C-alpha cells in the first residue's frame, strides 16, 4: 500500500520532459509542424537599413527645400525635386514594412526602393562632387547613404532570407491566412 504524499511518502517520480524546441545539430530530431526559426539577421538588418534610408531621404528632401528657399532659386523646381526625394524615402519605409509583414513578408519593395534610392543618391553625389568643396557635407551624406543602399541591396539577395520568406509564406498559407493583394 502506498502512502499519500501529504502523509510523508516520497513524491512520485516526475516524467522526463521533452524540450519545447528542436536542438541544433541533431539530424534525427525533426521540428514540429508549424515551427519556423526566428527571422534571419540579414532580414532584420535590411529592415533597419530601410528605415535609415527612409529617414535619410526625408532629411535630404527637407535640405533641398531649405536650400532652394535660401538661394532664391525657383521654388517650384525645388518642390518637385524634394517630392521625388521624399517619394523615394517613403518607398524605403514601405520596403521596411513589407519585410516586417506578419504573414507574407517580402523583399521586392525593398529591392525596388534600393534601386531608386541608389539612382537618386548617385545623381546627388555626382552633383555635389562636381560643385567642389562647397558641397562637402551633402556629398559625404550622399556617399554614406549610397553605401547603406548598396549594403541593403546585398542583404536583400541573401539566400537565407529568401528561404525563410518562402517558409514563412508556406506557414501562413497553412494557417489559413490569405494574401491581401489577390482579387
């Protein structure tokens, strides 16, 4: 006869618990259905760089407006130029949001924003360098943002990020989520 635990008997043996996640390096242990590893570091860094580019382009757009106001040049040209630069900044923000989409992330918008940002920054850098030392600060800012833009394009093409995005799409479809852009 066994004695209940409250009467001084030893407690029953605990069952061995299974780990809640698969360990790395064990080829025979398969992840459970619906398991998705965390977002890879290149995608996290890509989203951060897109936010940096978005803010940088909006700052450049404000700088363009201020320089046209201070120089007395035709303000209409300055507004159009600032709108183009700000539009590229908004496209970078949309790229960061598309990478962080909860069900269907993608890097297409980020890559498109990277191409347009690179073109705008290359033109701004060429213009600043051709003006000489007077445009040193804008040319340095354009050069730094162009390097960030090139890094973001490299990160968007990493295979680990692409594989994770495909797995995330499959998981989202299996969970019953439907892409919002289908009609």
